[in-house]
C-alpha cells in the first residue's frame, strides 16, 4: 500500500513537471523573436525640471525618427526591435512605463516616437503633474526595467536597459529600494546589458561614475551630454550604437572610448 502511494506521488510530481515544461515551451513558442529588447529608462527625479525632462523626451523621439537610427533598427536579422520606456525617480515614487512596441517599419517607429511625445501633454506628463521627484534611485529604476523585459512577450537576441540621468545614485530612504549593486547583479543574471547616458549639467565627471558604477554586461558603454540641450545628439548617437546589429563586435574598452568621445 505504501509502495503504491509512493508510485502515485511520483506520478503526480512527474505530471506536474511535464505540465511545467509544456507551459514553458508554449511561452517560448509564443514569444516573438526580435533582434533587441530595449527599455529607455529616463530620469524624472527632483533634480530635473519639467523643461529638462521634456528635452529628454523630445530628443529621444527625434533620434528615433532619424533615418540612420531607423536603418539600424530595421537592418538586423529579424528586422525588428521591441522597445518600451519608463520614467524613474526616487524608489518611493511610482514608475511610469509605456507599453511595449514592436518596431519593424518606419511607421511603427514613428508611432513609438509619438507615444513618447505624449509625455509632453500636461494632462499625461508625470513631471508636469508633479509626479516623480525625490532622490535619484538609479538601481531601483533599472530593476523595474529588468522586470519589464522579463515579463514581456518578446525574445530578443540582445537585451538592453538604456539609462539616462543627471546625477549619482542617492541613498534610498525607502526601505524596499534596490540599489545599483543589486541592479547590476540582477542584470548579469538575466543576461541584460546596462548602457548609460550621463548628462553633465550638475556633475562634469558623471560619465566616469556611470562607467564605474552603472553600466554592466557585454558591450556596455557610456555616452555623455554636456547639458540637456546636447541630449538630442547624445541619445541619437547612443541609439544608433545600441540598435546596430554589429555593436557587440567591438571590444568593451573600445566602445567606451568611442562613445564618450562623441
């Protein structure tokens, strides 16, 4: 009797295992293959005014509409990129993400650029509603972006979190906050590269901090913008490198040097 019960337990566990494997296979089969999954993680902390925030948004939208960036997006093996954006600030404040968009044509790229510009609308923009603010929770913003990648319906050959900001990470006062060491460890575990765009308005050595403390993973690099007015050119150069299907051909140190010289 005991032996029969043991057999039944084994059979039950085997069935559960097979169901789990089948569900995993089904999820993988459903995931759409793309060349890149990328989250644009934009700083909305208290050090950034609403006008400065909008320069990030407008600059990113303009970069996506640049013909060379669009060519890079569409030139990979699948000719497609999955993209989303999120506004992060202090860990005590909510994050404001977009939905995921599939970029596989000039029209779809323009649609996502227009979606970013919806942050310009005072009725929708987090910064113009007084949302965001507080400290600079870079690590917590990255962890949120990593979860966006983990839970989406795409399967990218490469996975990237693109962080832009104007300051170093501040000590979290919110007890559940993730910090940069947490975020980098989690990114490495998930095979996600973290790239950085450092805005040097308040700290002219910020790109060095981003290089040492923020970026992580294969092909990781930093681009610097001397101020918010220079953001549009910097994000265009950054997206051009990230979207290119041949970016990982360059050694990491060479990528850092090329990027920070832009």
